[in-house]
C-alpha cells in the first residue's frame, strides 16, 4: 500500500480533510531534482484532526469521485 505524510489544509466537511503532500522527482532533461506539492481529499474517521496537523494517509478503496485515501494516524 502507498503511504504518505502530509499537512491538513482544510477540515470543513465532517468526514473529509484536505491534505497537502510534498514529493520530489527527477527531471531527466535538465538533470534536476524538483519538489512539488499536491492536494488530496482524504477520508477521516478520527476525532480531533484540525488544520495544521501532520497526518499519515494510505491509499484505499474509493469513497467518492475524488476521495481515494484515508487517514491512518495523527503524527
């Protein structure tokens, strides 16, 4: 399973949080390592998750059209 660590950006909806995940990749033409961020909608069953918390997320079954990850634990 794919696991990622990110920071909660939005926690407005009851069981959904928006998490930003930073990753690096190698750009072959210019031989550089670049850093990118992506925002993911994540299913949240845990209590007490708020904006600014660091969380660990895991890829899971699709919960809706845009939610394919769920929160494992708060770091």
